[in-house]
C-alpha cells in the first residue's frame, strides 16, 4: 500500500510498502525495548497512526519528562529530541532520521546569543523551544508558541530579549504592551512562505471562512487572521468555531490531520502548500531501523559538559514548566492505533 506524501524521499523507500505490517513491527519493537513513540503533529500520518502520543512541542516535552519508558523514539525535529534528552537524561532518546533539523533553530548559535546580549545588557532572555541546548543554556527561560505570552508577562522588568523567532516575538510584543521585546532576526522558512497575496486570494474566494494563523508567520500575514495561536490552539479553535470553512495559515501536516479528524469541515491552505520538509524525514522504516539497531541516539555532551551547559539548559526548560504547568497541563492526542484519529485531551 502506498502512503500519503509518497512523493517525498522517493529514493529512500520501495514503491510498494505494506504500512500495516510496518506499523505492527514498530508496535512490537516498542514493547520489546520498553520504548515510547512521541510524534509531532506535523509528521506524516503513517507515523502518527502508530504513535503512543501525537502532540505539539509543549505537550511532547511534558510527555518526555513524565514517561516511565526506558527509550523515547522522537518523531519530530532535532531540538525536540534534544529537549526530551534534557528532561530525561537517564533515558535513551532516538531521532529516527538525524537529518530532521529545524532551520529556524539553526539561525542562532550560543555565540550569536552571547553577542546579542552584549548589545542589550540587563535584559533577560526568553528563548523559543525551537533552539539548541547551547542557546537554551545562555537563556533565562524557555517558551513554546502556546505559552510565550504568559512566559514573557511573568518576567519582571520592562525589557526582554526574545530569540530566535521574529514572527512569534512580534506576536508577543503585540500582546504584551508594557514591555519592550528585543527580537532576534530568525524565522521559520515554512511559515514565511505564506504570503499576504495568498491570504487575500483565499479570503476573496471563501468570504464565509474563518482564518487562523500560527504566530511563526510573518506579522503582515498573521495580522490578516481572525485568530492567532499555537498548533494546539489552532486545532482547538478549528474544532470549536461555527464556520464550516477554515483557512489555516500554518503547516501542511497539521492541516491534513485536522481534515482527517474533522471531515465535516473544509480546511483550506495557501499555495504553494506550506510544508516543513524537515518534519517529513522520518518514515516507518527509519523508526524500525532506529529501534532494531538502537541507533541515532541524541546526546547533549556533543556540546561539552564542562561549563554546566546541560544543567543550565535543563533549568531554562524547567522554569517554563514551573510558570505554566497549571494552565497548560494537557494537550495531546493519542496516536490513532485505535480507529480514527480520536482527540484525547486538549487543554
Ligand atoms: P508548536 O510549538 O506549535 O508545536 O510548533 C513547533 C514548530 O516547530 C512549529 O513550526
Ligand atoms: Fe522549524 Fe518551521 Fe519546520 Fe517548525 S515548521 S520545525 S519552526 S522549520
């Protein structure tokens, strides 16, 4: 059987694939190795279907910190697996395809941040979770797109450095008027593909539709939306809004999943479809390979432990949980090993 997105990575897969059998093999291996499969909602549906949990980056890091499994197989991008390792240092964390990075996270190094701080002394640093462990270690507190506004509001003083995403940083600035947000120049190449022209075209063609956007879009794009929110907030809004037509200014995989879960609605996206190629590297075969051979392990010491990097990065994430855990304690989906894509829990 062929799967969705079969056009990607053709060279990496045989043309005929039995996804049912591959999925069964994964479930068996997970049991054998006392492993859990955590998957970001931008991943291919074939992986979502065999996962233990599907979630956004906030819920995935919480799940990684709470699991009893000895091995975490992480189908997301590199910084997500690294965050899981920081939160569960005693566990083995596997990233099935090591090519799966995040170009936005790669736009800032620890050295870049140290220099940026020199230009803006005394301002505390909030880093988006889309950043390396080394950048987290140079930051005061971490955030995700779900809790960024709450995190920045919780910080005393009237100036805050926000790295690396200028889309999300600008959204926070719009919501938090009593602080000056000093924003780094990073961005998400996938969300920045979405243009205002395309949004106007869709609005004109579908005047009854509601428009919802991820804050990683260019501010000129999210300004045109009726609602701006993180992945789980977009999902929840789409589920609860009365409109049948929903224009989503975010990543293709999320929109595919929402369309599968809510067939009574019509989801529309901009052209070209904003697809994050980095999120599509993992395949059923690479999950099997990682588990069978226990390869593609994520380790933080690659960056050096001498300066306490591990502990400092860990603390940056833990501080985020201390501030927002009560408010955002549940937003994940069960992987749909059972029938359909049932939503389990959204905060
Ligand atoms: P979420 O925090 O909404 O899961 O987003 C992560 C991400 O990389 C979006 O591009
Ligand atoms: Fe990174 Fe953007 Fe892909 Fe998210 S969608 S992983 S921010 S490149």
